[in-house]
């Protein structure tokens, strides 16, 4: 049975001391969240070790925001999956639209990143989603299917036990726009159907699919009520513990 997950992606926000305080605030309120909902905070790499100490022994999981596509070596500034795992983090986000848009991440590179993350015991939050231009051109299904299949075709049903999908309507991130609950559900159901075609109905039904487009306390309840939306990958609202917890309590 798939899990309900609310993951906060802090992006390039907070200093280390600020991040530690935010993590402490999330942990302090985590007991208010239903036991059926898994909380995860995804922090900048600089924060992973101190935040791991804060969340240790609590229901709050810890994720990196990215990891490298190489195992180790002369790759100045990169952070390997093994390094992420050694901090105490249990997950990493991969393929976020900002990584694709600003840093040229390709599906081929994401295959390598996903393999290394899984090999190092990390759960993967794999992001897929279309731009405004692709949505307006009616290519949203085509784009999301390609991003999903191009990466996951290289993995097995067993691997899928450690992969979470996050659907990001790129046009709704940081723009103030939000996909309607119906638009989000339509794509989530399509992703699940795509997974069923590749791995079978059981894997598709067991895979958690998160909504990642400007989810906030005011719209979370409507989104999470949809049958194929299993939670959220939260951006701006994750930087305020009260808002983050309110979203998690929307199930």
C-alpha cells in the first residue's frame, strides 16, 4: 500500500543556523500530523549533517536536493550519492524542473543519478512535469510520459519500491498559478497508468505520486482528496513550519 508523503524542498534558502531552527520547528509539530503521513525535509547540502541530528529518532525524514551522476573523482563542487547517504539522509530529489531548466539535466543523466542513489540506499524523489509552452501546445501527456519512461525503463519493479514520483506542472512553480485539482489528478492518473504499462498494476498502485506545483494550506485538502495524489513536494510553504505542518494535516 502506497504512502502519503509531504516533502519540503527548501531549495537555495536558509543559512545553516536558520535551517536547523526550521527543522527543530518542524520536529516540534510533527506529532500533530497523522501517523499515515510521512514528513520529509529536503535541505541544501550544507545543512544535511546538522539537520540529520535534529531529525534523528523522530518521524521526520531527511532528503538531499540533488546528487551527482558520478560515483566519485575529480568533479569539483559535486556531491555524490555516497556522500549524501553518509550524512544520515534517506532520500534525494532528482530531476527537479529547476535542475533541468538551469543546469541542463537530461533524462540520461538522471538514469545514472537514480542508479547511484539506489545503490547507496537512498530513496529517490524523481520529478517530472511540463512547461507552460508544452501545456498550451497540448503536449503535457507526451512530455510527462517521456520523462517518466526514459528514466524508469532502466529500472525494475524491485527498484520502484524506493522511487517516489513528483509531478511538477512547471508553469505553476513560483508563478502563483496552481493546477486545478482536476488537472493535477488527470496527470497523476496518467502517470500511474504509464507505470502500470511498464511494471504492472501492483507496482503502479504501490508507487507514491506527489503533486509539486504551489501546494499550500489553502489548496492542499482539495488536491489530496484526489485518488491518485498521494501528497506534495512543497516549495515556498515548506519554509514556514506552521504552513508545512498545515499542509501535512490536510489528509
